[in-house]
C-alpha cells in the first residue's frame, strides 16, 4: 500500500484498492478569496486573519469517512502561485476534484470564475468533480455577488454550488464532503 505522504507517480495519484481510496483535489480561484483558510479550517480547524503568501505548492492529506468507508482526500493549495498567474500543469495533474473559490464580497473574483474553469479544463480531465464556492458569507454588509447569481452560474456550468465562511466555519466541511462524496459515488459506480 502506498504512502500518500510520499510523492507518487502520476498514475498512482488517484489510487484505489478494496478499502483504500486517495483522491487528489485542487483549490483554485483568485488570490485572497480564502483558499488557504478553507483548507486550514477543514484540516486543522484554524483561521488566519492575515494572509501568509507562501510560495510553492503544498497539499494536505485528510481522512474522511464516506458511506462507512475510509477515504483520503489529498487537498492541494496553490500557496500563492495564482498571484503571478503561474499555477502549473503539475498542480492540476491527476486531480479528480476541484473547489473553485470566489469571494462574495469582491465581484472581480466572481468574474474570474470562467477563466479558472478553462484553465482547469485545459490541464485536466473534463470530468473533474467541481464545486463553485462563494466564500466569506460572513461579510453580509460587503456582499457584491448574490447567492442567486452564484447558483445560476454553477447551474449554467454544471457545477455544484455552496456558500461558505472559513471565518465562522459555515459549510466548510460540507463543501469538501460534497466533492469527495461525489467522486466516491462515481468511482463506486464504475467498479460495480
Ligand atoms: P487565498 O489567497 O485564496 O489562499 O486566501 P487566504 O486564505 O490567504 O485569505 C485571504 C484573506 O481573506 C485573509 O486575510 C483571510 O483572513 C481572509 N478570509 C479568508 N476566508 C475568510 C472568510 O470566510 N471570511 C472573512 N471575513 N475573511 C476571510
Ligand atoms: Mg493561499
């Protein structure tokens, strides 16, 4: 059995045996929408009020239980590369899921969603399970993108949709769970 913490050949990034699943999931979206904080909240229940701009790709492996089975989500964070529009094809390679994040209080980040989708489709399989995530739902006064607009875009692009807050934890687990569960269901159907 492979150790998910070690670098693995491409073909093994999404691995599956009887009781073992490892799914590569990428976080994408404009700078400062809250990608790193969504991961910090999900994996460690932490929130960081100030952005740290680490350069280089990082990922975290998180155990989850789906339908009674243990699944490992290997969640990749751009760690600041997107600031320079330099997210590499290696980042996307082997991904089976994606969280495409925008900030509900900054319309420009919502306007970028189409660009992120085409980048995702350029570098990976069309079937990557993708959820559109409107983050910072706690910033009610500063909202620039309505929930209805987010949902409409998701429907048009055939994405799942959710609004989250890494600050107050709202829907953060649900966002990751949705993607992982859907991947799991697709894989189970293929196996059976
Ligand atoms: P990234 O560049 O997409 O990884 O964004 P970060 O996770 O670094 O977050 C950028 C800034 O937004 C930081 O100052 C965070 O504290 C803040 N932030 C992230 N998520 C939320 C949220 O849900 N609500 C609020 N109010 N601020 C957030
Ligand atoms: Mg970040």
